[in-house]
C-alpha cells in the first residue's frame, strides 16, 4: 500500500463541502476562499484517485465514493476533536498538586526549567517541592508523603526500590573541573596524576551524599576544604579559582576546564524518576509524562 502524508485541511474541506453541497458556503464556514476549497478537493481527489463531487445547478452532488468516505472521515474528526478537548480541558481546568522531592545533587539545575514549563502548561496545578536524600525520598513516597522523587544516584551504590516504580531517564558523567588560572597557579595542565590531585584544594558535596562519596573515592579520601550541597556554589567557587570540584558534565560553563586524572575513570550517575505504584492522580501523571518527554536517554 502506498504511504501518503495526510493533510487534515483537505478532509476538513471535504466534510464541509459534503455537508453544505456548495463550495462557496463551505468557504464561508471555514473562513477560506472558494479557490482554496476547490484546490483542497482537487488535491484530495488526486490523492485518493477518485472523483468526490459532481457539479449541478445548486452546487455539487457527492459521488458514491464521497458517500463511502464521509462517515469514516466524520467519525475520525469527531474523535480527534474529543481528544483535543480532553487535553485542553485538563490543561486549563485541572486542579490539585504535585508533591515532588528532588535529590540535591544536580537536580535543581536540571529540573528547574522543566518545572517552569510544566507550571505554564498546567497553571492550576500547585507544585510542592522539597529536597531529600535518596533514602528520604524513597521513604517519603512509601509513606505517601510525596508523589514523585527525581534523583541522581551513583551506579555503584544500590538503593531501596521496594513498592516503587523507578524509571531510568538518562546517564550523566561527572568530571573534575577547575579554572585555567587555578591550574596554572599550581603548575598543572588539564591532565594530572592522582598524587597531584591530592595536593589541590578540594571542594565537594558532603561525604554523607553519594556524590560526596564518589568524589572522596576519586580523590583518594582527601578531606575537602569546602563541603556544600549546592552544585551552583561549587561551580562559583571553582570559577573564582578556589579549587577543584566534581560536577556533572554539560552543566559547567566555559569558565572552567575539564581535568582528567591519569588511570582514573570519571564516576557516572543515573538520573531516575520514582513514584508509588498506587499513584493515580492526574496531576502527578501529567508531571511524570512531562519529565519523561523532556529528559531522554
């Protein structure tokens, strides 16, 4: 069967001409010109390789092919309009709230634009956002204190998923970053040894976090001079020549350069979405669909 690109405007014109039996009236109803209606009908006839209307003194008369086509096309358009109305009604009138937990590592920076877009699309859905560790986030969902948990986790450390639906969204590589000025001050290039790393000022997430553990393992357990839960704070400190940081690749701007440690592979984190298997609220389901659409592997 030959594949064709369906032009819905052709079928809109067909329905209107069929129902009015007149090209001029169809044009008025669709707010188009009569030549446009004539063109659409001719294009549809060419596409289907059949004649749809015959002219008469009052306008046009449907052929047997038009008689066969009309109920099918009309039903399809009704279903399409119903689907549009359902979506629009939910977008404009939906009420409720989404209780969202974010792990601190990287998530605010990643989720911020997505949440902003979601609130514009669903202006009547309230967002309740809190930060949580992986354990806290999973527990909150199990206790029905939260609907959704968006988090990053180090692939080498398992976490509890009993009773949760977990959707893997993407993988991110975490790299060491520093300013060129800081590296020059220490007589270093963008490739260093493990021993040289030990002599640098380290700024990290707290050791209690998975990101902190990953950095301490990478840096052979050297204590950090600065510990913070804020990715943006770490980046700002590094941009001001304060030391070296571990941050998600793709988040750091041009003011910092990537630093490779000889013989060491950068840790990789998974971005995942978790929710309770019993989640049945439309607001939460809409947010999950948005996240899955915006964050792809």
